[in-house]
């Protein structure tokens, strides 16, 4: 009878395969915290380094008088007895600021219906505000605060960090002022998506 060749054991191969799978799973698991940390770091790259200071809820709204798009000036006194929304945005014609201004324009009739005026404020020149308004057909007045006086008074100007570089600039902020001239709500470090709707809801409930 011919001599049979013994079958080779598959255990080493199976063990090696199981070891590779375990290593892959471990690598995937260790990659998750790293990815999460990277995402957190990227978010922090454009975040304010220091929380800005400014008037809190219940405080009297700081006075202001600034030039606006189309000419003329706008003052806090112009809105005596009315609710007023001030949205401070970093720069005209940038993606986030455009979406925010367009959203407030979209809701302009609803703000008007609940007796609330809306003003946009940035450090852009009047000429830049005119271009911003015309390009996107914006319905809200746009104020130019080139000296940062109003921005600082409302806590919308402060130190920011972008990819490790510190600088001073506008921190996206929205303030809702009641008909009594006092600050009813403050939103700091605003996330644009859905923000205008949140502000409208607050104004309607005031």
C-alpha cells in the first residue's frame, strides 16, 4: 500500500490570519482618537483664543452712530421703543458672512412683523458694504465700523487664532435689544447655519 503523506496543519496559517485581523482592529481603534483629536484641532484653529468681554443680558445697550450702506448714519436712538437685532460679521462677501446676511434678509418680513429691526455691522468700508448689498440683494442696513468702536463696545472684537497665528478681529456675535433699550439675548461665537431662525424665535417671544 502506498505511503500516505500527512496533511499539513492549517493552524499556523489560521493563527497568523487571526493575528493580522487583531492588529488591523487595534490600528483602527487607535486611529479613532487621533482622527477625533485632529478634527478638534482643526476646529480650534479658527476659534477665538480668548473669550471676548462685552455687555451681558439685562445691561443697557451701548450707544452708537455709524455710517451705513447707501449713505447716511444710523444710531441706537433711531430705534427707541423697538426691538433691534445687531449681527456682527467678520467680513463682507466671505462665504459664512454672506450666508448669514442672506438668511437675515430672507426673514426680514418676519422680523418686521414682530416689530424688530435688523442691522448688520462689520469693519468693512461703506463702499464694500454697498457692493455686498448689491451683489446679494440684501435688505438689512449694513453699518461700517472702521474704528471698531461699536464692535468693542458690544464685545464683538477680540483676539482670535488661525492655524496658530494670533490676531485681533471680529468675533461673530449677535445681540437682541428689547424695546426698553436693554440687551435681551447675546449669541457669541455664532455658527451661521440656522442662526437667523433662532434669533427670530427669540425676538418673537420677547
